[in-house]
C-alpha cells in the first residue's frame, strides 16, 4: 500500500497545482497512448522485480 501512495503523490500534487497538464493525458489521444505505454512499462518493471525477489530453494 505504501508503494501506491508514493507513486500517487507526485501525480496528485501536479494535478492540484496545474490540472491542465494532467487533464491532457485523459482528454487527448496522444495522452491516452502515453498512459497505456506507461502502464505497460510499469507492469514490465513489476514482473522483473517479482522475478528477482522470488528465490527457489
């Protein structure tokens, strides 16, 4: 849960200070592709870390 809060904090601070920057991610086609790409790379990173952490004894 702490990781989710740490990831959400910068995004929420940017949204609160200037919602126009974050709003473009959700309202434009390019922004949607950027969100999709970042979700894909986040998933890849989680899978790599999971593989590194799971040890077989």
